[in-house]
């Protein structure tokens, strides 16, 4: 899920159908983009120019249209024109790192370069402003069993923060030297960490699913060498496998992705989904 300030709408992806849609705050859904080659769409972000939507597209394990030719092999970055809904570019990322692929989330730096996490290849790709793709990092800290690098944000001080889903850790990757990445020292692990938002230079919102299903605010006073949890949502809020967060004004909204319906394989997938506002309370020390 991503929010478009100019149009005042959310954009949402579909892991099961591969479509990209837009949703008003009143809950009205309309299709922005679809094509028959898409299996699943995942993380998506509005480019800083406000004119384009970047979308991670693959076939990790959830698509109704999955095929042996694409399952855990496809890794694409779609660039869509927000005014017309037309595809401007379709960048293949699948050949850069050997093995399986799951293009999951992305972030932009101040130059407009995009950084895309691959949760199965345990790497981060870079796509520059001209559309040229490369491997940004395969740092050892991104590796794990199962799903690896997931949520990603760019920090104005010149580094990326990446959530390692399997290890439940936050990884700091300097733009100038991604091989020198470090683990953020924090008194809590976040297994099944998913989407993230950088609220300001010292505050991060992190979405955790996998049975925890809570949203956390994490603060750092030393440029993300160390951090601590400052606020969280309540267990009683009952998020339904939350995946990503977006800011609408002063509000934080969460996508209830209901992924457990697809991973468990014994449920009829939902036809309706909810965006839920996160209400935070200070964490008692």
C-alpha cells in the first residue's frame, strides 16, 4: 500500500491477482493497472516526482495465476504513469542474482534511485533514474532461512534500513558502502517484520505480522546504531496479517493483507480487504 498526496488516494497491490488498484478513503476501489503477464504485485511506492508509481512484481507463492515458469523466478519492477495508468517501463531483475526470487518492497533515495528488496535472493537491487538496474547489496546480514529482506526505507543521512523478515532484525546499509552493513542494536526482535515507514530521522514505523500482528514505532538517538521501541498498537486492535503502512496527513494507515489465508491453503481467500488506522500507545519500560 502507498499513499498519493496529490490524488488523495491509496494504491494497493495484489499478491493473488497481480493487479494494481487505487482506493479512496471512503473505501472505493478502482483498477489502475493490470496485464496478463502479472502473477503477484507486492511493494509499491509513489516516486518523489509525484507522477509515477513503482511496483514490485513477481510470483513468490501466492498467485492464482502462478506457473512453473514463473514461480519463485519472476522479479520485475514496473513503472506506471499515475495520470494515465499506462506502463512506462518494465525492468527485469531476475538475472542479477542466481536462485529464487521474491521482489518485495522498495524505497527511493534523494537522487530518485530505487532500491528493491528480494526476499528469496537475499539481496537489494538498485534501479537508477535512467532505469538501469544493478545489484546494490548481497550483504551477509540479509541472509536467513525463508523470507529475508523485506521492508526498506531510505534515511537522509545516506543509508538504507532493511527489515530482515526471517531474523527479525533491522539492518543498516550505507549507500556509499553497502558491504559495511551493520545490525541495529535493539532490545527486541521482529520475526515476520514486513513494511516500514521513516516518520522522521529518528522514528521508524514497523509492521509485524506472523501471529504478532502489531505495529511498532521505533526510535533512535544515535543515527540508527542503536534503537528502542517507543510505541505500539494494542493486541486488541486485531490486525489481520498486516503488511504495510502509509501516512495520510497525521494518520498512519495499515493494509490488512490476510496473507494467512493463502499460506495456510485451507481457506477461501477474502474478496474484501480493510485499511485500518493504527492507534499507538507508549510502551512501558
